[in-house]
């Protein structure tokens, strides 16, 4: 593979060679886990070694990520878990996305003049949706797992109770969100020392979180959504200006969704359906690209066409996508090859299409970082999980109801607060993603499987709406060039999302010649300044038996095969 990020240490380069080759459906010779936190990857391995399957490991990894990366995801947030069960091939996405509380209204973040109140949908308890992550973990464990929650949650409980050393990222993120996090004492007490972040290596101890996790382990869903924890969550949020009720918590339900499926050059893509926009956009972009002989084309043409496919796929996001329980998402149309053929017909080989010449222009801009988190698991039976989980921005709303250890998300900002008004990622939407009680806010989180006769990949990443273009680029590298997990996570990235009408790129993604060529075709290029994303991937190649678990070299994660 050319084009890998130079000079960056790839965290997991160990690649296991199994003695015999495999075919689709056979068992892998090793289990593999990649996640954004070495402690979470180890927690998952511990659970596999204790007799758990990939679904039990997913509970352990998810809950541990919430403890060790409290800035990215956790018990106060939500997530999507894409599952494949080996013995019968059953696939499903467990949707533990947050929902708007019952007292939420379409205009709740607007002032009397109908203008958004700055930061109201981002900071503090009013920004928080009703968490879905704990219900998701219980669902994974009880419906698909083999071990009791007391076992699969044990590593997370231990790390919350006994503490773990603050990493470089942790200290940096705490410094970045110091002002917000020190507004409310419960969070400040856990994460700061006299208002200042700890030093790298100092222990972060979360006793209230350990207690809450223990109640979840002992009582299942009721340990969080009813009883003492629920009461503290509701009292705490309401005392600080929130609108949650006990009924909001008691009525939260996980949803099982049929994954989005598409095909491109002999590979089946299985990905996240609404309320994620990810799977639909990935499959649509690949359907557009399927009309070209991409691998045979020169680099500039390939990149031009990928950018044009992204532009068209992202255009539809704002118009059509939202919670499918509330809006009618035209899935058949958006996923149909004929629809893609129509989109493809407007692409010129020699020129960028100005976004404002595409129909139905809605402003849509975003920036992406490494908040949120993804992990991939493959067990020795061949069960798999791709999980992407979030509390939205760094440390979510920054608000922790006293006595709970639960840092609340600010996922409400993923709704369109007002049609046409950009959210925190400068994403806009229309009616499909307007706020309504009990509704799930539209997401870009895209856990994905790539399946072919030659092998398998499990991948995903944080990064706001750039998640989708990262998963697309990783998928293309896998499908065109047979990229391993190590190669996929290190691949330099570029991104176009319709509006703003610009290509965002990591320095290494476009060389001087390609930049010049793209610019002469009319593309506006914007260097992203710093690298972005935190992709976690597993690949299994049947012919060699090679299994590779790799963490993005841009961050602190770890891939292991064992
Ligand atoms: O669900 C979503 O699309 C967002 N809440 C994800 C946020 C995210 O990836 C932040 N990372 N930069």
C-alpha cells in the first residue's frame, strides 16, 4: 500500500499467520480486538479468555472505554453495535442511541425571536438526550452474550473503582474543557485537582461510576433506568435546569435495526442503518463509483470521482435522513443502483461539480476530531461486533448529576436545532431531523463489515460527519487493494461533504501534483491542519489465515490478536 502516514508509529503491527487457510464461514484461528484504549482492548480479551463470546467482549470493551475515555463515550451516552452471529449468520444493529426527553420541543433551543441561544444545545443538562448505552450493554449481554453482566462489566468496575493512569490525550482534553467541566462540582471533583487537570500518569478514580456500574451489573436495566440511580439522575439534571423525568428513563428502549446492505466489486457492505446516516451514504457513494473502472484510473481521476461521489451522497443526508420511527426515510430509493446511476450521470470527468448546482441546497459543514469512539471484535467462533459510541463533543455536556458518576452526553445538538442553522459540527438538517419527544437524533456513526470470498473487515471511527468519508476511504482501500487493518487505519484522509464546497485533506493525502490537478478541475482544497479520526479495524484474509487488529496511529489505541 502506498500512501500510509509516514513517520507515525503504527500501534499494532503484529500480524498473526495461521497455519491453515480459511474460507468464509470457517473459524478464525485467533480472536482479535481493536479499540481506542489499550485498557479496553485488554478488558475485552480478559472476557474472551473467561469464556465470553464477542458480544460479552463488546460489553466489556464498551463499558471500559466509557471509564478510560470519559471524553469520548460512556454510560451517559449512546451507541450503535453492529453484530454478526457466526452459527446462523444473523446480523443486526443494536441501536442504543439517545432519545429526546418527553418535554423536548422542536424550538427548545431558540429564543423569543426564533434564534438559537448560543451553546444551549451543547453545554449542561439541557443538552443531554436520555442515555442508551447502558440499555445497549444489557441488551448485548442478555440477548447475545454468554456471561452475566457481573463478569463482563467487572473490568470497567475495577478501573473505575481503583483508577487508571491519566494518558496524554486525557490530560490534554481535560485542559481543553477546563472551563466547562469546572462549572459543576461533581465532574470537577472526579477529573480535576483544585480546578486543574491531573498530570500524565496520575490516577483517575471514579467511585460513583463504579457504584453505578455495579448496580447495572446486579440489577440489569433497572439498575440505571429505575431506582436510586434514576432518581439521582433526574433530581440532578432538574436542579441544574434540565427537563428529564423518571418516566423518560423508565421508558427508554433499545431498538434492533436491520443493517443496510450493499455490494461493490464483489464485496458485501453491511453497515449502520438510520438513525445513522452512515450506511446509506457509504452504499450510495459506492453505487455511484461502481459505474467507473476506478482501480484502472490514474490517481487524480480516482480522487476526483471519490470526491464527487461523496459530494452527492452527503447532499442527501440533510434532506432525507432522520429517526426512521418518526420520518419516512426513502431507503429503497437512496440505496438503489438506478438512483446512483442518475447521480453518476451528472459527474464530469474533467471538472468539479459546484455543489450549488445540485438540487435542494442546504448548508452542511462539519469538523471532526477524536471524540466518540469505535471498537472492533472478532472471536474464535467468528462472531463479530463493530461498535461506535458517543457522548458527542469532548466530555459531552460536561454535566454529571451528583452521586452518579454519569457524565451526560450533549447529543441533543445532533438534531437540527432550527432548519438551515448549523449545529456544533456546522451540520444542518430540515424537518427529517427536527426535535421531537422520544425521537433519536440523526447520527453519522458507521460501524461496518466488509465481506467477500477473500476475507472480512470490521471497521469504524469517530469524527462527526467525517466518519462516513473515513469509512468509505478505508473500504475502498480494502476492496481495491486488499488493505490490511494496519494499512486501513494509517491511510491518509480526504473529505467532501457537499457544503462547504471544499475538499478537506490531511497533508499526506494529496501530493503536490494531485493538488494541482484537482485545483485545475475546479476543486477548492483546504488542508485540515491536523490529522483527524481514530479508526479501529480488524481484517481476516482467508487464503493466508492472516488476522490483523489495528488501532489508528493518530491516537492511543491498541489492536491485539490472541
Ligand atoms: O452521532 C454522531 O454523528 C456524532 N454525535 C458523533 C460525534 C463524533 O464523532 C465526534 N468526533 N469527532
